C-alpha cells in the first residue's frame, strides 16, 4: 500500500461540498420540521415529539446495520462513493415528502404519513452520511491529509448554516404568504441542489485506501 497519500485542494473541496449537501437536508429538517408539523400540517406537538423519539430509537438499530452493509460493498466506483451518488436521490425525495403532508388527510392519516416519510428521511440520511463520513479514511492513509480534509469539510459545514438560515426567506419568496406551498418549493429546491452537490462530491473524490473493514 502506498504511504503518504496526498490529496489535492480540488479534491478536498469536492469532498467538503458533500457536507454542504448533507446539511442542506439535515439542518433544514432539524431547524424547521417541528414548526412545519405542528403549525402548518397541524399535527399535535405530543405526537411529533413521540415521532422524533421513535425515529431516534430506530436510528440506533438501523445505523449499525447500514454500517455492515456498506462494509461489505465492493464496486468499481469504490466502497463508499456509490452511496453518496445514488443515495442522494432517496434523501432528496424523502426530504421533500416530509414537507408535503397532504392537507386533506385526517389527523391519523397525517401522522402515519409523517412516520413513514420522516423515518424514511432518517434512513436515507444514514444511507448517504455514513459512507460519506467514512470516505475520509479511503481518500488517504496520511493522518495529516485526513486532518486537512476534515478541516475543509468543517468549513463547508459552517457555510451550510448560513444557507439554511435563509430557508424562512425562501419560504416567503416561493409561497407568497402560503407557507404550505413555500415549504414544498423550498425543500424541493434544496433537494435538487443537494443531489447536484453530492454528484460533485462523487466525481471529484477518489478512494485510494482499500481494506476489508473500516
């Protein structure tokens, strides 16, 4: 195995862009979904809190299972990168569906819909983010290089916070006073942008370190 694997600045930036893509979805959900569910979809706060708890419990079960699946993956695109490219589509779809609760459903119907789409969002996020995070170890076996890669990633994580903070403005622009419409257009846009950014991450990075387990 080669040692001291250097990673160019362009590749580091390409990898960091993946974190921006992740947070466009994840941070938007953590920052605005509670409000959307309770004030727009009209699901009770107690029901939403229970939903979030159930989803976290399922995540604790699902995450290690997904880790084992990724660990056994071996494709011509690598172990981790295929999940970033193809998983991003599911992540974007579920992110949009979470903010598209049908207004004509009964309270029970809305809650069931929220369970399916929100848990689907969490599973899709794991499908993408777990391999994305592990990709650092496959890009280089040089500790210093990995630190630099992570530093660039953190810069894009901070940038994502600035972008997500504009969601309120986008909802107003797209909805023109109708928050239901505004959130659907905004999350649809976020989803499309995230898919493009994940594609940039996929095509600009390379897996150089190959081991049976990470």
